[in-house]
C-alpha cells in the first residue's frame, strides 16, 4: 500500500519528493530546491509485523529520515561556507 501525497500540494507552496531508495536522488533534489526547512511526514506502519517486515520498517522510518537529515546538514554547511 502506498500513500497518496497529491493532496498535500493543495496546501500551497509544498513540494512532495518521492524517495526511490537512492541517496544520490536526495542529494540532487535538495541541491536543486535549496530548502531551509524540511518536514518528513512519511512513515510505514504495520500494526502486527513479521520478522520479514523489519528491514522495510527500518528503511522507511529510520534510514530515510537520517538520509534527509544528513543531506540537509551537508548542503546547508556548503551554502554557509560560500
């Protein structure tokens, strides 16, 4: 099941980024949009999970958020030093 983020764009100046699992795509995206603030509102929820689902839960709920944070910190540091 996937989320439908299209309604978020109805709120105004909101850009929705769909992560494809590639860290380079996040770097490229944030290099272009140059945002100062990011809200990561996506998550994967499984009420009763199995052992096989743990990797996906960690990937979507922890790893992606850390990737966004790391890229934002790196790009903000580059902008501040130029």
